[in-house]
């Protein structure tokens, strides 16, 4: 109910008409990109690219570190193999001498003669 006052007629009371429900309308909205939105999108793309590049570089650094470690291990293993081969050759040469028939003809040294500075067999023993 609504009440109105008028100078001529005084107060009047009227009933309101029942409210009608308004129809809901859907409107297609176009997305508009302004300069600020473009800046934020550009920064977001750059940030994503930076993260991807950092991930790649750290992956490459990790793999390079692993490769260096493996190469060092290979080098150490090769040195160990060479050392073991040398020890095996020494053991075989001693065994060969001990088992050869020439061993019986060998005699221990009784006197050692050292060469003094000079010429031995046409070769100078002095420092150049």
C-alpha cells in the first residue's frame, strides 16, 4: 500500500499492483584487452619462459656435473687397471726368471765397479 498527500484531495491510499517478475536477459559480452591487460599478459608469458629456461639450464648443469663425475670415475678406473697390469707384468717377469733354466747359471755379484766421470764406450758421463 502506498499513501499520497495532495493539497486538493488530501491523503489517498492506493494498493500496489502485484510485482511482476522481470525477464532475465543474457547479453553476450566481448572481452576487450586494454594496454594494461596486455602488459600483464606479456609479463606473465615472460615469467613462464624465464622459469622454463631456468629449469632447462639447471637440468643441463646437473647432467654436466654427472658427466664430469662419470668421466673422473672412468679415468680413475683406467689408472687402476694400468697399475694392476703393471703389477701383473712384474710378478710374471719374476716368476719367469725363477722358472727359467738360466737361473741356475746366474751367480750373485761379489764386486761392484762404478764408472767415474769420463767417457765409457764412447759416451760422456758428464753433464752437458
